């Protein structure tokens, strides 16, 4: 059975299960795999041998054992296939390719690309940039088994449709990109994809119930329950930024007022800092504002890390607001781990400390004592890693 037949949507083979198990376990022996599959050792040994002959698995050598005969360990052959990650940020693209084992083998970050998601020419430009990136990788197109596009807003990963951006007609965005790029393409919400990347390659150390807060220009949530990504019925779960939270008149980009994202997000931080500077308040960004007439979110993050008092005070207020609403999620989900990622995670303790204080104040003690709150270890890499890992997961998990 070839790899192309194993990954076919209608395939429900044990070989497909074996490959998927290796996604989460870098190497295993045949007895370990036999126990996981609840199949006999001879049956598993035969299937593994076939997968090795098909160059999908590889023999990693003898395992460590203090007594008795040392069994061989097996794992995925990194060169048997590749996955493409397309991470669309507010004003730039991050692109990456992972091998079959999940290691990023090529990446390109911070490709300038301001966009609105409402113009077809913007999508055509993304397609052009992705084509150039793949062509420069030296990897043959047929070897790329699947691609995943991370995008914000309402995304139905099951149908491949983005309801917030690039929804020009009834054709799902995934189908448009598949036709244009000549490969299988799926789409997913950026926060959910980043959560999965963090789960596999970031700060998660065995925890199975994890909340990932994506605090970038907007505010999103990725949910991992019992080790599985939770998307809800149509893939819309995690719209944390659009819960009603404030009695304000700030219009959210979703069209409603009072959304949490209007006061807890990079967008809110940027708005408050810009307003403070325009009122003449002192900051290390004052001169930059005078010279250029504007500042970026990254300028603010750099100022916070340089101990700018004004920016730190505004961030701390945002952190306290986030903590109050995160306390509700902790009361509901009782997670083992809460990871705060996205652009603002780069400020570390300046954000984490007010969040933790507010969570402690507003959540149940017996519940919050179970939950660690930390910053992401993947920073800007989370999106690309998550997109590649999501492309791999969706290729193999959807049919069983």
C-alpha cells in the first residue's frame, strides 16, 4: 500500500493508524505499538515491515534496555512527505515547510503583506508568494502532501470556508487555493492551529487539557481537550475575543459593540498608547510618534521590554482585564495549562503577572490551583509550526 493510498480520505487502514500514532510518539518499539493498537505482535511486526519497505517508516536502531534482548525502535521517515504552513498575519506572511516527522526544514518569516481580505488581488498575491517559496525550497510539488492556511475570524475547517476574509463567492477558500497551488489545501482558525503547534512542539509537557490564548492584534482561543483539538460543531469554537464584556461604544470588526477584543488585544493596546502619546504623555515612543506620525504594535512591545512606564501601565490594565475573563474559562474548563501566545506574549512577565493576579482573584481557588499560566515558547514560530502540524493532522485523521 503506497503513501498516496494510505492518505486517501476513504482509507481506514491500520497502517494509517500506525502513522498517526507516530505523529505523537517520535519512536516506538513493536511491542509498544502492539499494546497501543491492541493487536498481536506478529500482526504489527508485519505491518511495520511493510511500511519500512514502502519507505514511510524507518528503523531507528536498538532501544535501550538493561536486561534481555533489545528490540528495534521505529519512527517516521522524514523524507517520505512534506507539509506546507501558510500563516497570515495582520501585515505580513510567515511560511514554512515541515518534513514528515514534523521538523521545520524551511521557513521564511515577516514577508511584508498588508491586506484587508476583501480584494481578490490580495489573495492572488498570497498565491504568488507561496508559489515562489515552494519553488525555492527544492522540494518537488507532489511530495507536499497537504498545506494549511492559518487565518483569523470564523473558519469552518471541515468545509474549507472562511467567513471573515477572502469569501468572494460560494467556492470555499480551501478549494480556491488547492486549484491555484496544485496541492491539497485546508484552512483553519489561526488560534486553534497555534494551539496545536504549541501542544506538539512548545510549552506543553504532557498536559492533555490546555487553553491557548492568542493575544496578537486580536484575541482568540485554541482549546485542547483530552489531547485533541476542539473545534465545535462547525469549527467556530474559541471566539473568546467576541464574548460581550464591556458597555462601550467601540465597534468591533465583527460588527458588534462591547466585545472583549475591543479592550483586550494588541489593537486595544495600540489604540490606548497612541491616544496617550497624542495627549502629550511621556514615553520612549514620543519622538518616534512625532517623526513618523504613527507607531506599530512591535514598537510598543519593544518599548515595554525596554521598561517604558507608560506602555507597561497600559499593558498591565489589559492584563488585568484578560485575567478576569480568563478566570471564567478556568472555572468552566479546569485546564491543566493555560498558554498565552501571540505578539504580546513577547513581553513575558509584564503581561503574565497581572493576568495571574486577576485569575487568582476572580476564579475558584480549588479550580485555579490546577492551572499553570505561562507564556508561549514558540513566539512567532507558533503559527507556522501549527499550520504545518495541522496540515499533517487533518490529512491523516479525518477519515477515522
